[in-house]
């Protein structure tokens, strides 16, 4: 049975939000690091540190999203098995 357009749109928005969250995490880390480098005159160390922190935050968000999708698919599979069995 094909998916309803609303369900398909929800899936697309969920996946695009994951990508945006990853990108924004890295950009925010870069901006914070650049500001602190300029303020403390420590170029490039603060930028590198906060860029790594932003990347780690983005990866963590990606991992949480993957786990959530896995949980949803498992729950959907269980509901399908309950209907059939």
C-alpha cells in the first residue's frame, strides 16, 4: 500500500531537519570559536576546538535521529505483525 502524501512529507521534513541540525551545529561551533579567537587572540585554537565540538554535537544529533528512526520502524513492524497475526 503506497504511503499517504502527508506521511511522506513528514518523513522528508524529518530527514531534512537532521541535515540542518548537523550543519547548524558545525556552523555555530565555528562562529563561537572565531569570536573567542578574536577576543582572546588565540587563533586558530579556539576555532579548532569549537569546530570539533560542533561536529561532535552534530554527530550526536545524527546518532539520536538514527536510533529514533530505528525505534519507529521496529514499532511499525510490530504493529504490522499484530494486525497479521
